[in-house]
């Protein structure tokens, strides 16, 4: 077995040093009736590297990957180009095979990159501070709601009609054990002001996604003003973080907490995970004290040199146990590293250009698809994702297009459930799409109608 | 002094004593390069990515164009490589040396797994593509489920939890849903948690709305059965037990614990962080477990990555499998299908844990690990992990003080008795290990032991590596006892930084860089 260094001679000598006669003596505490004498049933024996690789390659070929298709899926996960240097750097042993930085003297690599990551996320979102990551955007959103409830000492939460339904469901699940009452408005586009009708003095927060699940841009400012007037907080959700290279930041529009999916920068589609949740908030002790997850902070060492440590850990489960702000422990370390490396390669100049490129491509595609008879573009303002009303069932049309090598977006019914918005198709486009892709998409869509 | 043929000295002069005090003009120290913050080396007009020209277009941003300066610094590719490579060299890593963090299972991360996780059929597929186009990826999830169920003997597995603590939450939410289904949620409020448990256990139970009732350990480091029996009652929802526990011991009475909790109408949640010790030796189903999360980033070698990403699939007993969260995988004829909403479901899912269906990148790596080992290799993993831990326990007991008598499982626990009256604390001892080139063990955990030092070598250490480690620790213990206090209290002096001021960091939090 290639991963096991001990040989039989080692094992015998070690058992002798321990003072037992067989390995099973060390497992004597396992109740006799539950011990396994034979190998686990139904599983094969060990396999060579070649054979495992062969099996995986065969399985991999059974899927239509984005790179093989004209690809237009978004809905919370986006396909952007990640520079080769990013994947190379995150595979360096010192980053890849390190644990959570519990011993700061020998973990400054991880800690300094986390500090840089936190700063980048704060800058990008226009917020005061950011934590060292959550699992993904949806869980960041659920944690943000609980955080808002603790800060305001209120228990009501209102979800915008344009919030990704998976995010809404994640909030619901998380609220279950925490006596938080969730009001989810019926999904709709451009109906965010409806939230203000149910906003009251018990409201801890309103949760608004921008761009929303239909790709529509939302001005958060009037919503934030209304929330603040009632003593409630505004949680801004973003699933496409690249949009912040072009779209006004949530911080500038009055958000109190930002919960975002950071996958678009540095991280691939990976069939849904691992991704990287971003959580940023106002630079306010009350907020920071109630934040979930980890923070890296600056300090000095015994000789006065600058260094970084995990800090404010009295909020965390390993110290506070049942009184912790969250049970989160392992988060998205290596994905934050990919994020921070990609974003430092882009810089402000690159990010703005990348965002502009995405938007320009989206404008051109919207014009092109909107010109097809029977198709209507529902958005007034968008970044790189928009919604089409089709003259037919979007799920069936997507299926037909897929058979022609086009992954033509997400049928709204896939995320809202069948029977709802059956004719709506959510289409995302990025810098990875080519003019040839657009032509193939248009042709496949016309053919499938 | 030895001189070679060109007259150059080939052995250094005795300058050990001055090496530590050398100040350099550059701030670098030999191979260890000084590296400022990104914000001090980058510039907002620099870019390491070439992008195509932006086509002419009229923006359709609804008046929400970003106009403020963002402030994000950029780096060219060569500058970025240097920045991150230099930073990486300030990290300890498994690939560098033994990483004995108890309960964290820092084992070798096979590189085959990295390669396979990047195959396009797994890495470059979208979670919401038509399911007909991702059958290979779904099949992989199905195969992973089959292995996890075979190893544990359990009925079903929920794949979506994104880490161990997320898995705990998933398992406890299943229990909550089952109790609600039975109409007993209002009565069953208490969850029993041993005080040796990871902090995540009580935090999880609290997040699910339960009250936490702590169970003390007995003199052998296991659940005190007398107290447990007394605490059992009709208001108990569950017990959350780690097995093997965080003292590195198998809970001998586990069958009795399971029977008692079941008789009382409660459920048995097992924290599977330490599954690495018992794979192929016993099955958790046979131990009476109802739900257990499995840290793919511990037992199944997916890299820890400096704090994630992890994955925490939860195996469930027949009593709980109907409550597994959305989405879940079913086999429909020759097709795999993800059940994504209540309308499609024939079961009673408690809800949704996160946006998509879990950590695919970890599934591929973990399955590659399992298939590489096979049933025989996985059993050998547990045996070697336990053998290595006991070997260290035996060797280190010459100078250090084991917390409990007898053999351990995959990790060996010591207390600070051996440091008594030396003026050296567990923390000092750990920091001195850094100077010796080792990452310290888990310190001050579990809480049931004074000044705990919890050592988990894992199965991927050779005997030579264990011997070097043991020799070093024994020498340190002797030095502490011999009164060489300064060697410990000043440590580390050979790491990139000396001890950091954590109090200052917490009192005056600086959580981001700002332009001064």
C-alpha cells in the first residue's frame, strides 16, 4: 500500500516495544460482539494509482463539462477564467497541507494571506471589516441573519422576493432552532419595495440580493434607509462577486452586513463546492462581537516584529462552547487563498476590466436573444445575468439545447420548483464565452423553441 | 579549520551563538525572504491578468455604476508568484514534517487525489446543469455514498454538509425533525454532551435549540456511566458522543450507552472525527449509532488547506434516514437523480443545508483515497494509526505523564504532571517543539485533563519519523526537568517570528489593512 510507510518488521518491533503480542490487543476495548473479523463487505481491495485514475477518467467522461459546451449557467455559480498561477500556488505543500493556523509562529503564511483576504473583501464590498470566510454564500447568508438577530435583539427576518430560493431555504433551516421568524415574500422581479409593507419594529433584518436571482440590479439605498428608520439592518447578498467591479458596492448603498458567494474569483464550478462564503460588516465592535467564524488580526511578536494571529476567538465554539456565535470551525481556507491570489493578480484595474467585459458581453447577448420572435428579456438593469421569458417550457428547451452541446442557462423552475415560472430561463455570460458560443446558443435556442 | 583545494573554508566557524542575533539590512534571513503586505507591494494600476478588449457597449446598470475608488492592489504574475511563495515558506505543513495535532488527523494528502479532483467531469460542471448531463458526477457521489455506508454499516448518507460542524448540525437537525414527527420536540429539550467533547458539539446542539447537559468523565477518561444513567430521562433528545473519544480512548460501554438512550426514547449522535481509528475494525451501526458525521478532511485525507474546505457527510440509521436534507441522490432505473425540492421527495427532508449539493471537490479526493486503499487498506490504516499512537505512548511515557492507564486508540493523551515544578507550562513545551522543527500537538484539549497534550501521529508516519519525534520530546522533557526553563519560556527563537501578542490583537483589533 503506497501510502503506508510501516512494513511488517516495523510492526512487529513496535508491538514488542508497546508490550503486546498482536495488533488486536490494542483494539480490545471494542465490544467483542461488534468486532469485524473479516474485511468490510462489498468493497474491493486496494488499487493501483493507474487503475483508480482509469476509473475516475471513465466517470469524468460521462458528464458534459462546461468546457465542452457553449455554457450559460449562473444562478449562484459562475464560470470565470482562473489564471494558471492560482492553481499552482494553492497546491504548494505549505498552503495545501497546513492546518488551521493555531500556532502563529509557524503559520504566518496562512495568517498574512487571511489578513490580506479580509482587507480585499472589505474593499470590494465597501464594508469596514470582513471575516476569514464561511462555507459558501448561502450559509454566510444564514449566519448573517442570526448575527443580525443577536445585534438587534429582534427575531424577525424578511427575505426579498429576488433572493435565490436556495439561500432563502438555507436561512429557513438555520432559523428553525433559533426562534427566528422568517417572512419570505413571493418570488418576483422588481418587487423589492414590498418588503417595506411587512417591515416593523420587531424586524431584525431584511435580506436583499443584488444582482438578484433574476439578474436584475437593485438599488439598496432606499431599502436600507427604510430598514434603518425602523431600527432594522440590511443584509446585502451577492452571488456574483465580480459584479462589484462595476456595480455600486453594498457598503456605499447602506448595507450593514454583506453575505456573498466568492466562488467567481479564483474558484471553479466544482459541481457546487467547495466555494467560499464572504461575510463583511460595519466596523463596529457590536457587529464584530456578534460575527460568526474566524478573524485574523495584526499584532507584534516578542521582539516587536509585525505578525498576525487568529483573534477575537472568545466568540467561537472552542472557547464559548454552547454560547458561541456559531458552530463553524473548518471553513474555506484554501478557497480564500485562491480568491485572494486571483484578486491580487487582477487588482482594481483588472477587476474593473473583467467586470466591464462581462457586462458588455451580456448586453450584446441580451440584444441578440431579445430579437428572437417570442422571447422577451425581463430585465431593465443587469450585470452579467438576465432572465428570458420563453414561448414554452424552459426546462424542456434547456434539455433539448443540452443535447446539441449548449448548456443554455438555468430554468427558473429548477430552483423555484416545477409549476412556478416554467417559461423563465436565467442566462449568465462571462468573459469565457466567445462570439462563436453566442452564435451556437442563439441557433440552439431557435431550434429548441 | 578545513580548507578545500581553492583555499575556501569548508566548515563554518563556531558562530552558533551569534546567528540568532544577526540583523540584516534587507530584513530577509537567508532563504527566508522578508515580505510586506500585498497592499505595500501592489498598486491599483498593476495587473497580472491580460484580458481581451472590452467591446463597445451602452451600459445597462440601471444607474448603479460603481464610481468610488475600490483600492484593490494588483501584482504582475512574477510579483504574485514571489509574494505567495515567500509567504508559503512561513508555514509548517504535513509535507514538511510530522504534524501531531490530536483530533485533527493530519495525514499525508495523496497527490493523485488532487489530479483526479481536477478532471473536467467533476471540476468543470455546474451544480444546476441538466441532470442528464452530469451523470458521471452523480455516479461518483453515488459510489462515495456506497463506500461510506459500507464502512459504517449505516442506512443512508447525507452528502451536503460542508464541514464537520455542518455535519453535526445536519445530524442534529435530523434528530430534531424525527422528534417533531413523533410530537415530542417540546418535551425532549436536553442533549447530553460529555465535557471532553469538541466545542462544536455543544455549539451545534444549541444552534438546534436544545439545552446542553454536560457529562463528566470517569477516572478512566470515559463517560461516567453512573452519572449518565442518572441523567437519562423522558426529556432527553440525544447524546452526542465522540468515539473514540477526545482522550483517544474507545468508549467501552458504548453498546450500553446506545441501548439506554434508545430505551429512553432518545437518539445517539456520534461525532465521527476519530473514525480513522476504527475503520474496518467495527461498524458504527453495530455500536448503535443513529447519526454520525464523517470528516472527509480527516479520515479520508482531503487536504486541510490552512482551515478548509472540509466536507462532513452524515451517515444515518434507518430511524433517521427519511429526514435527510435536500438535495439527496436516488437511483432511478439506470439514471442518477438529485431530489431537490419537497414536491419531488417521497421522504420527510428537514430542509436545505446550503445552496447546492455539497463539496464535490472533496468527494472526488475522498473516493480516490478509499479506492486506493480498498477494504484491506482502510483496515490497515486504522491498525497502523493505532499502532503508531501506542508506540509513541509507550516511548514517551519514559519521561512524560500519560493521562490514563492502558492502551490508546489513534491518539495519545498526556497531562502536564511531568512538568510539575519545572516552571515550564504545556504552552512553553509546545513552543519549544517549534524550535526543534515540529508542529506542536493539540494543547489544553480535552478539558478533562490538566494542561493536556494530545498527540495524533496518524498512519502515514514511518517508524524512523516516530523515533526522531520521540527522541526530541524525551530530550525536551529531560531538559525541562533539568531546570533549563529559559529554553522553553523564550521559545520559539528559531521560527520566522517569536511568540505573538494575542492579548493586544484582541484588545485593539486590527482586522484589515488601511492606508495611513
